[in-house]
């Protein structure tokens, strides 16, 4: 049976869980304490020491986007990536774009204050404008009628980003500015497999409050030193 080494609140891990569940793959979930890493994690992922790690027979696969592709190529039912090379390329592009341009700046905005927060918020909104454009005219999901690779890759926007907004007392997902994104979020969160596989929101709020304070302290001390 496949094994997934993960962490309950990690958006990188959840996208892999969603893919496995959509494909109907049975797997064992091994919860990792990322603040006190197990010998198992260090052995499986000595390079980054991060979750998720997928273990499938002798194969050890790391990096959530790489794992999604491995899953899609190994279990062919319910294809996640589109069929056409150009559409596949686009899906990969937007997954990476959101990770680099939106996730990083939204996370920084949650953890920072003042000018730095405003700058990070501006970058987040700028990135989301591009994603909103990409969604215009789409059916239910990025991939059309069925949930696919890009939906899973961007799924954190639907569930984690609103929590980060709450924790950081900020607004990124303005419904007037981002109507297509808001509709997509609803479609995504209402999908039966997604709905059943989300961490409890109240526990997430507590967790990210704590994390954002710790990271704010780290940022402040690195300035002084
Ligand atoms: N790019 C990686 C990111 C994975 C990642 O950052 N995982 C976090 C959990 S949310 C982790 O394991 N952190 C431990 C650490 O950074 O030491 C992926 O997509 O899989
Ligand atoms: C953020 O964007 C607003 C509106 O576009 C602009 O007035 C402001 O100067 C920007 N702030 C920073 C720190 O870049």
C-alpha cells in the first residue's frame, strides 16, 4: 500500500491527499512532527527534510507537484492533467505562478506589519488579478467540468488563504475584484472529495496565529542582528 508522510495543516500535503482520494488509491497516512523531525522523514527526504513524501513500493517521491504528476501517471483513472501538451504546460505554469507569486507574498503579508505588509499585500493582489483573468470564461473548474491538477494545485487559495487573511487582519480575496475566483472557490470546496478532506478551520486559525507570531519574531530578530 502507498504511504503518505504528511502534516495535518500543510497545503502541500493536502493537495496530494486529494489526488490520491480522487483516484481512489488506498494509502496509509503517517503524521510527521515537522518541528521535531522523525528519522523516517530524514531518511526518506534527506535533501529538503520536508513533507509531503509519497512512498509507493520501492519508489520515494518528493515535492508535491512532482508527486501529483507521479500519481497521475501511475493511476490513469480520473486524469488530473489535461490531454493536450499546451494545456498541460499551462496548468503547470499557473501552479508554479501561484506558488511563487501569490503564496509567498500572502504568507509574508500575514506575518509582517507596516510597509512590508502593504507591499506584500499589493504583490498578492497583483498575482491574484492574473489568476482571476485566467479563470474568466472557465466552466466549474480550471480543467472544465471536472476537478483537475490545477484545481488541486491552487486549492490552498480556497481554504488556507481566507484563514491567512483572518490571522493577518487583511483582505486579499475581495469579492468585487475577484468574482470568478470566489465562484471557483465555492465549486472547489463543495466537491465531495475536497469537502471531506480539509483540516478543521478553527484549529488552523489557532495554528497560523502561533506560526505568524513566531515568524514575525524571527524577521524582527534577523533585522537587529
Ligand atoms: N515545495 C514543497 C514544500 C513542502 C513544505 O514546505 N513542507 C513543509 C510543511 S507545510 C515542511 O515540511 N516544512 C518543514 C521544514 O521546512 O523544515 C512541496 O511542494 O512539497
Ligand atoms: C500599494 O498599492 C497602493 C494602491 O495601488 C499604492 O498606493 C501603495 O503605494 C502601494 N504600497 C506599497 C508599499 O507598495
